[in-house]
C-alpha cells in the first residue's frame, strides 16, 4: 500500500539515502532522480515535495530531481513543487477498442481489447500540453492480474515497438536539454501486465 503520514518525508529520505548517494544512481541534470507514483495519494503533494527536499538536504543528499508519474488522471505536477512529469503507458494513451475484431475464448470475459497500432500512431502524433519525460511500452495485457476483466493492447510487433521507441527518442532530443534526455519503458519484466522486454 502507498500510505502517508507526518513522518513520511523523513522516513523516505532515510530509506533511500544509500541509493541516492550511490555514484551509479540515475541522475537528471546531476541530481538524483526520485519518482513518486500516484501523488494524489499523498496528504498534500506540495508540502510533501518541500519537506522531502529538505530532508534530503539534511542528510547530505543535496538537491533531488523530483518527478511525478502521469497516471490515474494526475496532471502537471511542476507547479506544485515537482521538477518533472513522467509518462507511464498504458496510462494516458488513447485507446481504440478492437474487441469485435478478435476471438474471445472466455464466455465470462468482461474486459476490453485495444489496438496497439493505434496507440503507437496516436502517441507519435500527439502534442503535449506540458513538459514530461516520455514513455513507451512493448505490449500490455493485465488479464493475469484481473482474470476475465483485464485490458489487452492487441497487435504489438517488434517493428511497431521500434517505430514508437525511435519516434519518442527523436522527440526527446528535440524537446529536452541533453542532461534531461531520458525515455521510460514499461517494462523490463512486468509479466503480470504483459509488458516485458526480457525474453
């Protein structure tokens, strides 16, 4: 569970201290990258950002690059104390249902099937309204987590994934300074959601 408390910021700074100070840790603009998932579950995201930064300074971590994940209708967090936003497909992508075009073998299936080719096209064509680090996904199928009610992104191929990734990399080069050129991939090994690069 993701929970909040009055001591969350100090706890989190202490818990991540060793990692954030490791020379191998990912940095954006020379600052350790910290990603918060679902800032809407924080008691006060603005206060959290301020307190967490202060706790990191107290521990000698220094300045951090604090980012919010664009999921569950969470919008631009830059104005509330965060440095950036991060895309997390399948969240935030346009979905065109193709359930009528595929064979469904379970009579109890109540989920949906969407078009991967359409997702790729829409994501490559979209204009962003505020800054974010871009994201892609090789595929998606969370039926394992939600039996008979999952959502499937159908029609993924290595060629379509390549086109999406290359396109987003080109956009990132255009949109971001060199120190902020990161692209996020969902995911390396998310087997329960059918999003995996690992063979």
